[in-house]
């Protein structure tokens, strides 16, 4: 399919991009890697009259440390995340997740900002960002706002972004050294979106879980932060009975659609299975 016609804009600063998007209103759309937006345009599910390409804005790229946080520019690609030494040492869950997003071809162009701004419950990064307690930096016509990932997702393709907004960066607090982590994803084949997936970050002390956070992908209209399930695990050794309770708590907040990836009940159960696996792997990696 061929997309409808559109005008192409290539700003060189965030200020210029925000000005353009604010002026164009509903007729304008930010373009990042294009690997969600262009397919939607080809299917005529999106028909923006203007594309504002963010690729020429140098300030939107790169990974830097800022105190105890890592700040990643929105136009940093999934491929860049995989190759980053600082992420590998401080936030290895991002590399593990990126390697499970689509395939190398998509990852060369697909950006972190596009993945988290898109609002598709099938995207992998949003649940990981909720798990990590990340914050999104958003520039709009009235200046910068910072929005917690846990408050950003409102429904399928509905987020806290307003017309004219550009998501400029993702700020992630670095978990303590020696933390355990895992992203477990069930997919039908390489390059597929998740049937269900679970992100876990935890710390241990004396063999017991000292802190835990859990995110779930593609088992509701939005990514999910499984707060109650994680609380259940704190103080435990991840013994079978406690894990069972946590899995039940996580499954209880899911509301997946029945689709080509399976009936809703199956996808809920797979979220539980992914969570059990992620907890086991995270515990095996934790030092504390
Ligand atoms: C074959 C295939 C398989 C895929 N499999 C997976 C998968 O397994 N897991 C997964 O997570 N993703 C998958 N994807 C999607 C891919 O990761 C996309 O690249 C990603 O979802 C969007 O990033 P992008 O940079 O391409 O954004 P774009 O497609 O350019 O934009 C997506 C949306 O976000 C908006 N947007 C983008 N950047 C910004 C910004 N900085 N500020 C405000 N709004 C912005 C755009 O206006 C648009 O609405 C797949 C894609 C393909 C083609």
C-alpha cells in the first residue's frame, strides 16, 4: 500500500519542531524512526498531512549520566541501546529488552522515543520504563513537563502527550549495583510483538527480596505496572507459594484482547508464566 500524500518538514532544533507541530495542530505528526508510523500510513490508519521529521535534531540523540540517572535522547535507536557500554553496566535490562524488539533492520531506525511515545500496548519499552520508574521529558508550546512513565499511558494509542508535544528524553534512575533483572517475552516468531511479556528488577539482602518492581507488556490496553504483585514478593526468598501469590496478583490486573496471538485467558496465563521466568532469572542475577 502507498501512503496518502503529505508535506515533509525537517527542523534542526526542538524549539523549531515544537513550533511547527503546535502550528500544524492535528494536521501534523512527529516522525522518528518511522517503523510504527509509516506502516500505519501505508494502511491508511494514519493520514497526517504533514510529517515533522525529528532526525535532523542533534540534541535528541545520545545517552548520558546525570547524577544517579541515565538520560537517553528520544532519537536514540534501539541499535544504539544494544551497543552502549554505560547501559550494559548500569541498566542491562535495556539491552536485554532491545534485543527482543523486532529484528536488526527495525532496530537500526526504530527509536526509544518512538517506542515509548507510540502508545501501542505491544511495544516492549513502555512496561520496562514503568518497571524502572522512568520519567519522560516532554517539550510543548508552554515549556517542558516531566511525566512519570507510570502515569503516561491512558489507553491504546492514548498517552499524556498533547498536540504539539515532542518527547525529548527518557530519564531512568539507575537501580542499585548488584540488582537482578530480566525481560521475558513470549512471541510466535522472531520479530513478533509479545503474546505476553514481563519485566522484573529486584534487589536482595541476605537471600531475601529487598525491593521488586514488575512491568507487563501487551496484556491490556496499556502497559501495566504490577505494584501489588511486586509488594507480595518483598521479604521472601521467592519460594513457590509466594511466587504463586504474586503471579495471581499480576494476572488479576491483566485484560488482554483475544486476537491472533491467542484467546484472552491464554494470554493472561502466559503473562504469569513470563513473570515466573523473569523472577527466577532476576534472582539468579542478583548479588546481595
Ligand atoms: C516488522 C516490525 C516488527 C516490530 N516488532 C516490534 C516489537 O517486537 N516490539 C516493539 O516494541 N516494537 C516493534 N516494532 C515497532 C518498532 O519498535 C518501532 O520502531 C517503534 O514502535 C516506534 O519507533 P519509531 O522511532 O519507529 O517511531 P515512529 O514510527 O516514527 O513514531 C511512532 C509514533 O510515535 C510518535 N513519536 C515518535 N517519536 C516521538 C517523539 N520524540 N515525540 C513525540 N511523538 C513521537 C509519532 O508521531 C508516531 O505517532 C516493530 C516494527 C516493525 C515494522
